[in-house]
């Protein structure tokens, strides 16, 4: 443990290197749906190319004067503004004695902070994509399934996804790199549907649950991302109320960015800013200060970010996926 002078705060970069590998599972969907993009400032404006303009038929013939045609469309103005999120854990001197060494105690608290921040990020992203206001379950933006995924005899998930891809393509999205977010329950149910098994050529029920790569192959998408995170929505002192962060009633088809081009049509990004010493969406910065009155240190984790949908045309929402 570093020596801390009361009234000062020190960075704990040593603890950031000790995050356990499995502590990020709750946030895997958020990282796939809205990948991170490091912003130069806490807030700012930028332009995105309208999807219709990107696909417009432009002249390419060289003119008699030797000049070449140029794009004339205007970028659409948009902006971002990151907000700071953080959480603290006490490193009580007496409680630390329960651990073999103090660093082990700090590592467990660092992981707890990280998971809390990641869970909150996942909750924010789930609310953004499982949103029938942004993605109505009709027309080219979404579909309410007639046969839920857990109806193994009648469900037609391959056809459903093909319909969603076609709808996004009609809106200009590049569906060649489309991905599908599903719940753990949907992974379980889809593994048993007759249509999925027929597409993959199974002659008998496969053992266990199909992995995401098998489902992606059957459904015709580049990747299937399975949401496994859970949350307890009950207040302190009340009986627990455990539920999925990503509601199994929904599945979400989307087009992620292929690189760092901020103008590229994609569902969206997670903007993050490190100028104030904060961390990334995946790994919050850790810092520690000492409280004399409590005879113990406080470990704080924080990051500065904003999740933002940029092109709603690159998303398609499925509803009524599960018979509750």
C-alpha cells in the first residue's frame, strides 16, 4: 500500500493492471454495440456524412478544363458531451486484516468498482437500444415477432433476421458487417429451434447450448453478442429483485463501426475523455485518499464518457422474443 499524506489523492495505476479478466463480461454488449472513441475534449461538435449522400451517384468524369468533380454535400452537425461517472470503496484498516495481504484486499475492491461502473454503462446502453421510441416495432425500424424464439417448432429466427437486415439495407446501412445482440435466454431458445437446427444440418439435438459463432452462421450475421449481465433493482434492505440488464423480450440488430472514421455510418459510439485523469469505458482510473476520521483509505474509480446513437438507420429492434 502506498503511503498517503492526509488531504492528498494519489493515482493507483498499479491496481489498474490487476483487474481480473472476467470482470468485464457484464459490459461485453455495450463495448460491441457502441465501441469506444477517445475524444480530444470533454465536449465538442463534429460532422457526420448523411447516409443518403454517402450513397449518392457522383460524377467522376474529368472535365475539359482538367478538373475533377468534387463532393458537394454538407456534413450534418452533431455533438457530444461526456459526463463523469465514479464510485468509491472504503479500504478499512481493520477489515483489510481479514485478507492475506493488503494488496489482495485492494484488488477485490478495485474489481468491485469496475463492475459497478460497467454495470451502469450496460444499463444505459440497454435503455438506448431496447427503445421502441427510437426503434418502433413496425415498418423499417423494428418487428414484433409473431412466434417467439422459445416456440421451437414455429419460430423463424432466420427469416426474422433476414427481414431486419433487408429493412436496414433499405435505409442505407451496410449490413455486410451487421451483428445481433441477444439475451442469454434467447441463446438457449434459439439453440433448440427447428429452423436453426435445419440450417446448420443437425440431425439430432446438439448437446448443450450452441455457441455464438454457430448462431451467427445460421442467422447470416457477422457476430452474435450474448448479454449475460444481471441487476438487482430492489432498494437496500428489501428482498432482492434480480433481472436481466438486457431484457430477453428484445433482440437488437445493428451495424457497428469498422474503424476509427468518425464520419462512417454506424449505429453509434461511446465517447470518452481522459483529460481530467479519468479512465476508459472499459478500465476506469483508480485513485486513493486517506480519511483520518475513519482510519482507512478510500479507493475511487471514475471515467468520463457518453454513449451516443449516431445513425438510427443502422439499428433494428425485435420485440416479443420471449414468452414470459
